[in-house]
């Protein structure tokens, strides 16, 4: 993609955002164009995403991420994106709502290197952390210190809760991006949600503009502190999720 094409690409993202009921700020069109160009360029040597092509990236990455803005109030919020990968959903959220105080957390040095380059290209004010979630959640400056935790990881909700809820302050939110089977995952995760000090307060269902793909955002509110014993080691979390853990 050449620089001259960036505004057109970004404007298409802007139109999709409008279809979601989201008004993007000035400069967002150019930012999304730069983002896509860097994804295409670096994706040739680093496994950043399985989704390729301008249209699919726009819809399945950018617009899907932006849908979170309809699920909660992000203005001036401290946000941590757990398992950020190539920056989804955290970077699109920051582009759309610059007042967010953003932390991007990922365990892969190669992905953090990409995010470092992206941060510079977009002149993005964001903190980058290369660490495993279950380790970082035990650090005092991270634990229960964020207004909102977001995750677009592919793990089941009962596993995600143990990795993500320890970051959320009491009164804050965890937004888990899920597919059409969100109701089943919520039921499966009820034991974990309760044990970790949270409750289900909402579920935002949406269709990605330009597609027939239906997704959900499960909104959990932190109502009490997460017990010190959580999170456990990742192998234990996946082998014995809290709902089945004795």
C-alpha cells in the first residue's frame, strides 16, 4: 500500500465505525492506513495475524476492535490489553479514543518488537510490556490497578477470567471478546467469575459492518478483590479451570 492510498483505506474504516455508531477523531483515517501498511510489511517475516488483505483486516481486526467502544465508557480510562498480539483490540481503541491510558501486554518478544515500531509510526502514547499475564498480574503496580481490562485471546472465558480479572480494580470492568457461543462460555465460567471477585453485568452483541459475522462482548464487573492465590500457573489454569478446581 502506498501512502496516497492510506486516506481511502482509513475512510472505509471510518465508514464502518459510523455504522457501529462510533465517530472517529481527526487523523484516525491516516492512522489506520499506516497500521495496515505496517501489518502487511512486517507480517511477511513475523507471524502477526492469520487475517490478510485490506478488507478483512479492516473488518475483522479494526472494526471488530472498535465495537468495544459500544460496550463500555473508555474516556480517560486506564486500559490493559492482555495478549495484545499485533495490537488488537488495544491500538484501534487508542486511535479512536486518545484519552485512554493504554498498556499492551504480550509474552512474545517479536510481537512486542512490532508494537514498538507501530507505536513510533503512530506516535502512540502507550506502555508496552513483554511478560506472561499470570506473572505480571502479581506485580503490585499492575494488580487491581486498571479501570478496564480487554482481551481478544482465543482461550475459553473460564481461563481468560483467571488471567485478566486480577488486573482489574474493584469497580472496574473486564471486557472479553467472544463469538456466537458466548452464553455457553458464560455458564461454563460462572464459578471462575465468582471466585475471582466479579459478576456478569452485561453482554453486548453486534455484527461486524460489511459482514454477517456476529460477535459478543462479555462485560464483567469487579465487585471484590481477587484472592491472592490467583492467578495460578498457566498450565494449571488450563488443566483445571476454577469451575472444576478443588
